[in-house]
């Protein structure tokens, strides 16, 4: 019935205190990297931020995780966090222009999968390690996720609208629930496929989802 209402709790602020990470990397035969990851015993805002950039912007091959982002400030943050946990990372350039960062560590790839990272855009979700993390780690993850997949603009009535766009329904749904816990209400909608300009390129997008916050 259109007169029915559903009660939804929000602004509950329920968080874990500190999430212990029990990651152990057993070196593989073809792994020629020598890095041993450090400062990863517990989830913290830096690891959560890096994971947010990876969920939003990364693709990976057999040897590296590639984060595509043209923002110098974000690339510098990725490189700093990588340095703090002792993994190899470098700037990535195309035609002399900065296009992101490359994390060339098989051990780190295993760590990212342990934390809950999944390949392919439609398979993305909020990692289990973030859902069980402390408040400040969740804030860092959400900030990085919106830095990568979010947009901010003024509507016709001059209200500021913040959106998260993704081809993964699960990622948007879980982000919506996380934001409700902070007292932030978002509306989740389905978007039809379209052609849009993205950082100077015309790209074709399949059906996707939009989490909108007024």
C-alpha cells in the first residue's frame, strides 16, 4: 500500500573499536619482490583510505595494482601510504602526463584481496574489513571512495548534490547503509546506460547505480 511506512534507524554510530588483521603472506616461487609489509597488524585510516582508492579507481594484472587518477594530491597520498607500509609504488605516466600510481607488489595484492578487494567493477563491494572497522577508518574509506567515484554539483534550485556512481549495486547499497550509520541519508537509483564525458574523454557506460545525497 502507498500509505505504508518503514521505520529505518540512522545516526546510530555503531562502530568497532579496533580491527585486528591476521594477514600472513607466504612468498610465492615467482615473486621476486623483497618487501615485507609493515604496520598492517590493525586496520587504520591510512590502510582504509588506500583501499577506498583501490575500490574506486584500480585495476590489476598479474604483477601490479594500477590506480588511475590524474589528481597529483591523491597520487601523492597513495605513494605515501605505500611507503609507510613498506611496499613498492611509483607514479604512472602516459604521453608525459600523470595518470595514476602503480603498486608493484604481489604481497600487497594478496593483502588487498585479504581485506576484501574484488576484481571487476560489477563485483565491487565495501570490503568486510571496512564494515568491521573503527569510525575513523570508515570515514577515510568513504572519503577516498567518493574522491574516485563521486561527483559534486549544484542542482537547478542551487542545492548542492553529492553522488556516488558505480556499476555495482552492492557497493552503492552498502555505502548507503554506512552513511545512515553516520546520520547521512542517501537515495539509491538505477541509471540507464549512457555516453558521458569523463576527464576529457567520451565514454560509454552500461547500466549503473547512483547514490545521491542532498
